[in-house]
C-alpha cells in the first residue's frame, strides 16, 4: 500500500522525494564512476583552472533532471538538459539562467550531445510506463572510453538501449568501453536522508490512517484509495490486478 | 601629454578606463556583426530555450578580457577565456565561478576553440609593444561562415594575423567568409561614457597641474613626468623620441 | 497555416520562440542605436566603474519583457520593468531578486521613467489585438537627446505613439532627437537561431501532419484546427475571414 | 594598550573587525531610523513589487563601505558607492557585479546622489586623522524629509558637516528634517558578535604576551611594540605623547 | 469595504502587499530587537568573518515567509524555513538554491530549531482563521536569553502561545527572557512604501468604482461584491454579519 | 626534478594544480564515503527539500580549502571554513558571500564543529613541513557514526591525529565508527584532468629546458635551480640531501 497514493495534481507524492534523491545522487555516482580506479576516463567533472570541465548531458528535465542539473552545475560541469517539452525548457532556462544549456529533444541532438559527454544521465521516466529507449547502443561508439551512462529510469526498464539493472554491490558494468551505472534503488545509498524524506511525505497519510483507522481513511480520501493494493485478500488496485493477471475486486 | 602617465604599480592609469570600455564593447559589436544584415551567420549569442547559445572565445584575460567576459556571460553566451598565466586563470575561475571555462594558452587549444567559436575576441595587448599574432589565417578555415573576429589589440598591431585597422564608418571586412571588426578607437562609439570615464581618471592629475602649474607638478610627481612628451620644444619622453627618431632632451 | 495554432493554455506556441528572440534582441539593437555613429547619445549601457550605467525601462513584463530584462541585467544596465499586473511584478521581483526594479503601470510612472531612460523597450502586445499607446509623443521631450525607443509591439501597431514600422535596411528613424527602432521582423536579424527555435516549436505538429496527412491531423487535434486558415479554397479561420471580409467556411 | 597594534601591511588589525561590524550595522540602523515612529520618511529600503526600493549612497568604499554595501544590497536597496580611488571602484564593480553602481567622488556627484538618497552612509575614515567633511549642510535641503544620514566616521570627527556624536540612549537627532545617526560606538549594539570578533583578532597577541610576558613579547614583536602606550609610568607611544602633550619615553 | 475583495484565485489581493511589507519588516525589527539596548542578546544576524552568523527560523513559507527569508538571507543570516507543504518547500528550495535550509513541519523540528534560533518569525496565517499555536511557551526555555520572537500572524491571534498584540509605541515585551515583537500593524512603520503598495493594489478597483458608480461596479464584478461589507445600512457580508452576530442582508 | 621548482612569490607552482584537484576531489570522495555501502551514515550532503543538508567543515582556507568549499557549496551542503588567518577568512567571506560560514580557528571551535559534521576536510598543509594535528582522536566520539574524515594533508603526515596513509585500492578505514579517507595521491583518481593540469603548469619550464638544454636553463632561471635534485651523481638540493642524510653538492 501507499506507493500509488495520488495527489490533487495526479502525481505520486510518495515517489517525488525518491526522484529528488535519485537525481542528486546521479551526479555523485557518475563522478565516482569516472574515477580511474572504477575503470573510468579519469575526468574530474569540475575541471580545474586551465583545464576544461567535463560535459554532462541530462535527458529529461523533470524532477530527476532538475535535481541532477543542480548538482552538476554545482560542481562546475558543463551541463546540457534535453527535453521535448519547450515549455519546460523555458522554465529551466529561466531558473538556471546562464549556467546550463537547453536543447530540444531530437535524435540528432541526443546523438551529438552523447558523443561529447563524459556523463549522460537518463531521467525520462513516466511512472507506470516503460521508459522510451532514447540512447541507442550505436551512439556509444562516439564517446570517449571510460565515459559514464547513469540510467535513473531503470525501474521502468531504463531509457538507454544498453541498460540492465544493477545493485549497490556491483553497481557498474561495461558496454563497449562505456561504464553503465543502473542501480535500481539509488536512494538506498543515502538511506538516512531518504528515510527522512519519505517520512515527511507519508506523515500526513499515516496520521490520517492512525486517527481514523484505514478503512475510514480510505473511504474519506480518494488519494489514499488510489494507494490501496490489497483489501480483504483481494487485489483492490486495477493496474496491479491487470499487471499480475489476477482478479480486481474494488474496495467496498 | 598625459597618455603615458604612470601609477605606483607601473601601469598606465589613463588607459585603463579605455580598456574597460573596449572590453565591454567588444561583445556588443561582435553580437551586432553576427547579424544577418551585416553578413554575419545570424546567431543570437544568448540562444533561446531549446537552441544552443553562441560560443565566445576571449584570448587574453586582462582588463579587456575580463570586461568582455562579463558582458558575454551576461547575455548568455558560452564563454571560454584563454590565457598563458595560470595564476590569472585561477583568479578568473574563482571570480566567474561556474559561468565560464578557462583554458591554458597553447596553439592547439587556441585553434580548437577558434574553430568552434561564433565570436573570437583578441585582447592580448601589452601597451607599447606589438601584440603577438595568436590566431593564424589558416585557423579561419575551420570556423562557421559569418562568424566574427573582434581585435581589441589593433592599436598595437592586432593579435590576429588577418587584422587590419578599420574605422566606425566602415568597421568590418571579410577574410575567407569570416567578419573582422578592427576599429582602432572602439570607445569613440560610446563617447559619453568614455569621456566621463576618462575625466575620472585624469582629474587628480589635472587638479595637481592646475594648482601648481605644470612645471612644478611634473617636478613633484614622477608619474606626471613620465607622461610629459614635449617640453620647451624638445621631446622629453625617451620612448617617443626613439620612436620618432628625434633627439631626447630630458625635462629639466 | 500554422501561425495561429494554439496550445492547451490558449497560447500561440509557434509565436513564443519569436517573442523570446525579439526580447533578447531588443537590448542588443537598443545598445547599438545608442552608439555615436548611429546618432545615439554615446552611452554604454553597462557603464564602467565610476560612471553610472545606462537606464533601461521595459514596459510590459511578458515573454518579450522578461527576455529583454535578462539581457539588460546581463550587460549591467539599471533596469526597471513596468506592468499593470501586480502578480506578474511579484514573480519578476522574486525571479530577478535584487537586480531589477519593478513599477506598477500608471501614466505618471511611465512618464517619469521614460524621462530618465537611455533605452525604452515597448513590449506590451496581445496577439491579435492592437497594442495600446503607452508612451506619448509629448513624453519624448523629457529624454536625453540620442536616447532610444525600441518597439517590439510594432507588429500590432506599436505601443509608442511615435512608432512606425521599419526594416533591417533602414531600422531607425528620429523623432524630436529620440531614435526609434521599430523593425517589424526583429528575429530575421538572427535568422539561424530563429529558424532553429521555430523548428523546435513546429516539429511536433509537422510530425503529426506527416504521419497522418493534414486532414486527419486537423480532425484529431483541435489545436492544429485552430491553425488552419484555408481549406478547399475557402477561408476556414473565422478571425482571418472577418479580417479580410471574406466568407468563413468551417473545416469539414 | 593594543588598539594601535599594527600588522605587516601597516593596518590596525584590532580595529578591522569593528569596522566590519559598524559597516553592517550602518544599514540596520539606517533602515530603523527611516521608520515612521522614529520620525523617518516611512520608506522600506527594499521596496515591494511595484514600488521602487529606497536609495542608499555609501561614501567611501573601504572596509566599512563594502560591509554596508553588502547589507544594503542584501535587503534590496538601490545602492551606489562613491570613492575617489578608481582602482577600488573597479574591485567593487567586479565583486558586486550588477548589483551596485559605482561613482567617482566629485562634489557634484556627491550632491546629486545625496539629494536622491533615503540613507547616506558616511564611511570615509582614516584611523588617526580627522575625517574630511564630504556632505555639506546645504546639501540636506535637497533630500526628502525624514531621510537618514549615518556617520560611521564620527570617531574621527564625522564626514558630514552636520554630524555630532550621539549615544545608544539617544542615537538620532534632526537637522532641517533630516535624521542623523551618529553613535560613536556602533558595535556596542551587538556586543556579543563584537566581543567574539575582537577576541579573534586579539587572541594571537594575547597568547604571545601570556607565553612570554609582555616585556619579552614587545621586544620580539614590533607590531606589539606599536601598540604599547604606557611603560614604567611613561608614555611609550610617540603619537599619544604628542596628542596629550606629554613626554615620550621610548620602550627600553 | 474593500479589504475582503477577492481575486480569481480566491486570494485577497488587497492584503497581499501588506504581507510582503510585513515579511520584509519582520527581519528588520527582529535584528533591531536583538540589539543590546532593546534588551536583546547583542547578536548581529549577519555575523562577521570568523564569527558565526545568527540563526533565523521562519515558520510558514507563504508570502510573509518568503519575503522574510529574502531579507534574512540578504543580511547573511543562517536561515531555515519550516512548512508542512512539501510542494512549497520544493519551490523554496529551488528558488533560494543553496542559501536556505528547508524543514518539514513537525513538533520536534520546530522545537529543535527554535532552541537554536536568534530570531523566530511566525508567519503561519490563514486570512479569516485563527492562527495555530505552533511555538509553545515551554520551548522558549531552550533559547539563548535575549533572543527574539516576531509574530506576523498576530492579527489572527498569533502563532506563538506567548504572543499578545503590541503597538509601535511599545513594540516588544519579555517572556522568560525572550523578546516578543507582536505589533499588529507592522506596515505602519514604513507608511510611505505601504501606501504606495496599497494604492497599486486598489487602483483597478477604485477606477472601476469611479467609472461606474459603486452600485453598478459591485453588480458587474463579483470580486468587488465580496468586498462589500455594508449596503443601505445593512451588513451585506455574510462572514462579517456572523462575526458581529447581526443580520445579513444580501446586496440587491 | 621539477617538484620543488619555485615561483616569484615563493610558492611551488607545480604543486598548485594538484592542490586544486585534491580540494575538489575531497568532497567527491567524502560524499562517496558517506554512502551506506561504504559503511557511511547514509547522509546525502545536499539533503532534499524538507530534510536538512549535511554539514561539511573545512579546516584550512588555502588552495585546497577554497576548492573543497566551492564543491561543497555547489552540492548544497552546509559549509563552514575554519582558519586562523582573519585576513583569509575575510576574503573567503567576501567571495562566497552568504553561502558559507567562517570561523576563527580555536580548539573549542574545531571540536564543536567536528561534532556536528558529516564530513570534515583537513586541508592545513605547509609544503615541506609536517602538518599540525588539529583534530584529536577524542573529538571523534562526538560525531555521528558513519561520518567521514578526509585528510588532504596526509602527504605531510596528516592533520588529524587518527590519519594514516591509504591507497586507491583500499581508500577508507574506520576509527571508532568514523570513516577515514587518507589517500596520499588523490589526483590519481582523475588522472586525465590531473595530467592536463600538470602539463599546463610545467610547460613553460619544459620549453625553457628544451630550448636551452637543462644546464643552461638551470643557470639562467633560479626557480628551475630550486627544482634540481640530482646533478652529476650528487644531491644538488639542500633539503633533500638533509632529509636523506647524504652529501649536498651545490650545482655548478
């Protein structure tokens, strides 16, 4: 229960904090994977005076993307965000002012930027849908060996053709000389911060359930109802029932 | 008189304001020369959301260069400063934080950056010396047609091999499809601001001369003496005398 | 076809990129028109240390206005935005923090600010409506000779009483010593950037039309339908039909 | 002892923290004195969206001035710094970027800026010298009634013609409708912060004296010797002896 | 009439400017109350180099809170905003970037932050409702003596348990060594700015009333109708009638 | 040869780039060591909205410290720099404005800040001297388990009592639950950036040696001579000879 709880805007409020953590972590793990001892190219993303900074391309300007951008700018990388929503690019351009570049999402732009990048962050994910494959295997050939792909959409199947899920025990693997970081549970690396963030997001719902009992709470609050998966031994969430090919019995 | 007046640090305080004006103007005229109706490539240096900004390379990180950088960053261009003084690059990196890139000056770095640039500003000038030719004619071939070279060092002969002095009446000319802006008197374009700036710089000297008479003032103030060119019909400035091949008669 | 295509918010998505370009260009052309050789007052908008920067007043805080403000701040001018929507002024105040001043739009405030300004940008335009005349001819008398009016609303008739359309070949004219820049097609000056921006905005519609044929696409997408002007030899856009005094035949 | 201790640069390191505190406090007390209940003009220095911010003019760009500027910018005022040292104005212009205006110090500039200002901070002080009177009584007539003068140089006699020392018990007085804040011991208002700051500055000297005894410490450290006023019942500081018209007996 | 005029978003547009003024003033009066001569702890909120800045906690991240935060950051304080709306915390985090800390509102977080704070600003107010008591008297014991509570919600009863309304003549009182500033009419201190701000907000309504007469204006504009309190000798505002226990006679 | 080459300011120009790299890397490795899978506390240094950021204390505000601070601020940590040079703290306070806190270096301040810190960076190193032990083993007890100490001064013996050199193969070890990262060759992790940086710094010397032969170059350039360790089979550097207890034979 709870993961699919909704909010008034149709979002999933309990997932948002995890996207924030994952976006911020994407740059931290990308920088780490670039280190020589992880098999990376040995580039310091921020560069130093006289040496060019590394290039970071972030595909997808949503919650994950904006948090990744914030960190990448913060450490001094040369950052581009790609999105196919011009309205979003305008907001990002305004917010980050002269510290990022924004590019409209076309196959040509993606390929050209991937070739120049030291770290590519894939953050195109629509909860509940399979992520589109935006970076093809053939594009990796144009990259400097030891560069890094970080796929934050791995939970939805990943947005790189070459992505497959990894774990914190063995987080990176190599495809044609390019390092891939595809840990499905990135926030687990910073468990303390993640737990506090999740507590903040769940607290109002937990209080409502604690005060009323869950049956009454679910009756009163349609957003909580959306988060109810199992009730009286039956699957009470249509999507889950369908996904598992089981009977769907609405809450009553 | 006055132009070669010195200060305690060995600088030429009456020239500094003109370098500030010229540096700030370099980007204004570069942006203008990029316009389609001047024969430029039609690039807007700041780009817009979804379209990459133009690239500006500034060769020389002194007073001219830092003022040019300030303007170029301000309008949203993608800015790199090249210098061969690492200490200066460190200061610039610290000051501009994550809004510029700094590169050490080597022939390879200059060529590579010139090729990618929409506007190149040449600002390597040492007052009294001929500027070194840092951008060779052959490098122009790698640039996008309609890109722009602005040579602020044209007074000292220019720091591009293809530079020759122009005037405000006919400020730009073309070499191999690349526009050159080489007006020798850039500050004249903004005469009001330039005059006020010059007044501020000369005022202390003017007051001293007005109060004491110039003979006594020059006797009292060695910096004024350094600015004295002609006295009693003779050349009293060693450099000028040498340059004009005339007799040098020290002030007495 | 296409220009009047709408989006979910009722805006005209194919016009927005042109407003962004025009807003950014407004300051570039204003700075240029201030130059002595264009007949301007010779003010450098950014000033230099010890000399006050030029003043820029932007009338209208929409897409054009915010983009003009961004550039004017970037080059160091003293910038005020006037709008009659307090909510918008709050957003601008928050966004630009301590780098602009905002003023509520009254006749007195406009007159007082115009008198002090080196460049006035008129950016009050409502697509499809005639722009209101917010700066009267009489106000010009209080300005410093050689100051500059840039009317970005000239397509809708202009928002200065003294505006009349000009072209890139002869962009400025003089009224009572004040320079007017009223080029109807500002984005044409930076054709490369403008074209890329326009491509980004039209691409989704072009793809839909290419995939489905235009008849099906217009049937499926009411926003495309809003952009349809002529169909089977008849005017299919009510506003255009009315404007041209021709028969309106709805798409069928 | 201690106040006149010197450092390698010829400065007075034990006074610097007090200048920092006083500079930061100058804006706090100026904003307070503008309040209606203190007889001020009722201007909020930061303004609000749609209403112009107040104007602050800081005369003197040294330690006091830069700290006052930092606070004034921080609260959103419209800030100008006046100095007669162009080199210093350049540093301030670079540091504060587009958030202040710098003006060269002339009588005309001072008068013009004072007339427009809501708060004027006088921070031209040279330790040990009488401050020059830079704002004349006649200039007050051009100011809005209830505007505020804050004289941080009051210890050296003040840099406004109309300044006279006040105390925290009765900090402001009125001259021709203009409020004057001239508390000689501004840092006393924030005693906790001031004491900690002073401790930091004196600690190295205190440790040296504690470790060696003061006689040996003064022998070893010429900077400490410069801070020694009285020794064996005699005045051991030449300036103090002269100021008090007493015998000067060098330390031995 | 007028105070309860509404806008399309259900807000009270005539109150918003006063919230902006009050938020910005909250820090000004908090800094003043910290001064030794007001009985405060003598902390300078911005600190100085080497001495830690003061801590400011702002409870409530609405219009008042964001304006208070802007000022507190501007003077260099160490600022935390508490809110129970995660979406709002995200906006604030994004806007203020690395210059504030945001905390989710729980009793534990409030208590812990109040204990560390030099100034606590209470800005949780819902127009027309009694403010919740978020800081309990018992929490004051953990604060440094001479610290300051500023209750901007005092009009709605205050959001600290220990708040009671004060006036500009006697603005602060002491509870267990902690100074309380609870002036009900904070904007009155900066009457000039407040009046201009209020004029801007009321002008459109005043014009409508002046043009049409108030009866027609109220008929045409439901937002004006919401602001009508008394009509033909009867109470025409349901809330006011209820609050005063009088008859409610709808406008007709 | 080369490492001890000097510059006009008495510095070691070939070491400076390595200090820049090490300072920037210190935060990268500190953030990594905080991860749960390295045994860290699971804190994300930047926090997320609603959750406090991690605290970083940097002991020593030199080249290493300022570069570490830049990265730590960039990722959104709560940063304090400790130094015993007030002049340096002033420069840092001015440069970083309201994004860091500076504290004077006393045993009490160090202990108090270490206790609150998630990452402590030790960057007090004087080339050629043993680093002072500024963090004692006893101070670790006050820290949260899983917090991290990064000792950048490990080459000079380390500035934490509990430091001992480690390698990239096994970079961290545990003392009382606190992780220690003490890799002696931090720049090796980003070999590509480090090599380019080193090339920039050595190029002028390499060119001089290549042009003249090393004997003549060392004769002409005393800074090169300072970098000469062995010549004709003898130790030609006094410090090295002393350190190795071998005969010192001056270059001749």
